[in-house]
C-alpha cells in the first residue's frame, strides 16, 4: 500500500518509520530538514508534568 505522511516532526517521522516496514511510504516536510519546527524547538525542553499556559 502507498502511504503519504505529511509532517517531519517526531510523530510524522515515527509513523513513517513504523509504516515503512510493510508499506511504500513517502514523508513530506515543508522545511529543508526533518525535526526543524516544533519538534526541533521542543526537543531539549524539560517536561515536569502538567503545564499551564495563559494567553
């Protein structure tokens, strides 16, 4: 089966890798490299449970 994964963040890359074992997978990312946007920015963030954001 041919599958297109849109987005090269951590979830898109992980999904593409897992599906590639049994399917023909193409990964599409708007940036020149994967993990460049939100996943790249947040990769060194220390998560300490619940976080509250105020707007």
